[in-house]
């Protein structure tokens, strides 16, 4: 995973533990064949794709009470 993507994603999801959970869930979806929500000219790993989706606001999270 790219460090700059991680730093930017942490601005959207403040808690690193939640970020890990959101990214891992999305990576599983991407590996099962779900289409990425962002376009890229370079070939990104599923992890970097998930981070870019979070950075660009395509994926959000919600905490249960």
C-alpha cells in the first residue's frame, strides 16, 4: 500500500483500526469481481484502489451504536 494514500485516507477515516476494516472489506469485494469506483491510468492493487475510493469519498463508513 502506498504511504501517501494511507495518510490521505486517514484524513477521511480518523481511526486507523476502522480504516483497516473498511479497506479489508472493500478489498474482498474487489477480489470477488466488484468494479472499482475510481478510474486510474496506472494499475493499482486492490488495497490502493480501496484507499483511493475512500480518499475520493466514494466509500464511507458508519459506526453502529
